[in-house]
């Protein structure tokens, strides 16, 4: 159990280090608390013995440890309401009646990524209300083209494909067949419709039917089973903790590219906002993940914000609470 003064010192060090990643010395704290530097140094030494602070080799000041951040989050952090500027940016997204919920979530997390400079993730997001409106194909060259999938909610998805020795005429016939037979199908039922309605008859219309069916099946499979969407992946690399360490940059970026690793973020079953600091997560010891689950009608998933351990915890918690409330409203 920490004393009142130790709590104040730890809180000052963590909040100053979050704003500016420079070790905090006793002189700074002694002025704030109006006590001697020697007294503060003794208390800092005790906090270091308890594993809540760490001493760097380049300064006499201290920085928070993972345990220090955990103690701060559990005992010292004061939750703050979102500031007006942040709230206004998110309100503009949530009040856009033309967007499907899945797009609202994506755009909101993009906004959060931009204003915090952290990485944001959506996991397991599925919408059963989106219906396939139509499919288009735009040729890039003789073998490469872009497939565009449009839903009735205005969601648009692009996918580049490669087809060898297939004429544009056959591709257009396949697209027409798909649009005529499965337009209006809920996106989570598309693969079943392809299997039982398109596959048995596609050979009657196009010569390269096997290659065409397999390619379009994979396109729709990727679209209907998107499990991970990530915004601002590169922003983690701008943080001082990583920008000067090439090995750490490679490790973090590799894990942020690995959907299998990211998908494990959603494994908890409760709906509370959870914080995973340092070794509590599977990304990196200098990373924090804050996440929560959401459910609205038939759509559910997990949203997460990934940043350095010296994350603005109170600000991020406020943003996630705001998002969760508006999604589930």
C-alpha cells in the first residue's frame, strides 16, 4: 500500500512522462509538492524498489514501469470526459445517416487514429443487414482487374484479381450471372448462393468457368469474412519508443501485419473496456492495447486502440466509451 505522497509522486511522473517521454527528476516534483528534493528522491527510490518506477542509464530521473502504469490505471487515473473538439469530430461520423454501421465504426476509428496518433483495430465485425447490390469489374490490363462489390447500405469494397487466358467477354458474362442471380442476398449468405446457384450452371455460359468461379468465390469469401481491419498501422512507428530502435520497429510492424496475432485481441468474452499493458498483450512489451466489445442488432465485434505504454489512458478510455455508447444506442 502506497502512502499518499508516494501516490502523488507516481501520478506526477506517469502523467508528465505520458506528455513528454523524458525521465522525470526530483527537482520537478519537489517544486510541485513543495518539499525537498532529498525527500522526493527517497520516495522515488522506494517506488523503484516496488517495481513501479525504473531508472534509465542516461538520467538521474525515473520513468514508469509496466507495473507502474498498471497501478496508475487501477488506482490513480481520473477518467475525463471527451473534449469538445474530439467529440465534434466523432459526432460528425455518427450523425451521418447515409453510412452503414460498419462504415461508421471504421470511419470513427480512423478519426481516433488521426487525433491520437495511435493504431486502431476492428475485429470480428460482421453485418448481416448488408445486402449485395451489384458487382462490377474494371480491367487494369489483359490479366489483372479490380472487382468492386457494392452493398445496399453503400458499403464499397475493392479487390484486385488476376485471370489468365480469360476473355473480357467471359468475365462480363460471369458478373452478369452473379448480379442476376444473387443480387439482394445478405452478405453472409453469398458463399452459399455461389455454391448452390452459380456453380452448377456457370459452365453453361462461360468456357473458363472453373477459374472464374474460384476467383469470384475467393473475392466474396474475403469480403464476407473480414475479421481484422486496421487503421494507422504506421503511426506506431512514429512513437519515440520505436523510432530509434530498428529491431523493435521490425518486431512491432511484423505483428501489426499478422492478422492471426491481431485476431487474438478479441478473445475475452466480457463487454467491459479492458487495458493490456506491456507483457499483458501479445504485441510488444512497450505497447498498450485498450479494447472493448460492441453489439448492435446483428452486428458485433471488438474495437481496440494500440499505442505505446505511455498512452493517454484517460483520453482513450473516454473515446472508446463514447463509441460504444453510440454504436449500441
